[in-house]
C-alpha cells in the first residue's frame, strides 16, 4: 500500500510540474507572438519616414517634401537647382536647405530645413552668388625663440578643398614666399607648422593664388 501511494504521489507531482511548465510557457509564447519582427519594424519606419513635409514659403505657395525630395508645381527640385518664375527657389547642392523668395518679399532670402520643414531664418545674399575668395590666419604664439616651432591656422572661403596655401614673410620691404605650405581641407580649414629664424618682429601673411590673408606678426627672440 505504501508503494502504491508513493507512485501515485509521484505521478501527481509530475503532472503538476508539466501543467506549471505549460502555464509559464504560455505567456512567453504570447509575448513572442506579439513582438514585431525586424521586417515589421522596418515597414513601420518606412511609413513614418514617408509622411510628407510641407514648407509654406508664403504668398500661398507650399513646397511639399516627399522621401526627402522637395516638389514645386508637381516637379521635384534637384540639388543645386534654381527656379525663378516669379517665385524664387533654390535647393542647396547637398539637398538639405531650401532658399525661397516671393514677389514683394523684400531683400532677404528665407532658408528652410528640408528634412523638418522648419525655418532657419533669412540671409541677405543670394545663395547662388559667387563667393569672393578669402583667407584668415592666426599664429599659435605671438612671440617665440629662434627656430621654435609654432602653428599658423585659419579658414579659407571660396577656395576649393585641396588647394595649396603658403606662408609669406616681409623682408626689407618685399614679400618673400617661404618653403612652408599646406593644403585646405574640405571644410576650408588649414593648419601649418612654421619655424622662424629672423630675429625681431616678423610680418607674415598666408597666400593662395592671388588671395592673401591679413598681415599678422610674430616676434622672434
């Protein structure tokens, strides 16, 4: 009798264990079934991204942005394209900024963020106007010992990345090009290592083609 009771108890325990295991697995299975797959998440993201953005440039004119591309009068504006049919529109070369100007809108050009449709303010100059080349230059130290290294850094505008810029020094009233040069990076920045041996106050400037920076001075002790 004891042996029979033990077997029945063991069977009941096993049955309860199976039922408990099933009960625990059921919520997990349901949770997995309700979890979106990677494809479903991507589809949702595409739907959200596909929502059009509307840019109200004024005078009753709206530019609609679909899939990151702005449309005017049903036609897509290409990067770098300018439209001027009484309404002025220009899309930047990178396709990220839209410039607009309506009739009677005054001098400023309105600037818009294409991705969000938000205003980025205004600017007086035309976005397609030619930029006059310019150079800035600043030494890392105003005074150094002879042949002590310093850096001259600056920014170039209207000058293509990769263009060479060199250092000039005024010697006895004449500007001489020194054997120190570098190139402008894509953002227009440059940095040049320089060593000077002419003691006293040195007048210096940077040069790229016919473009010159303002004169700066470094005193060599």
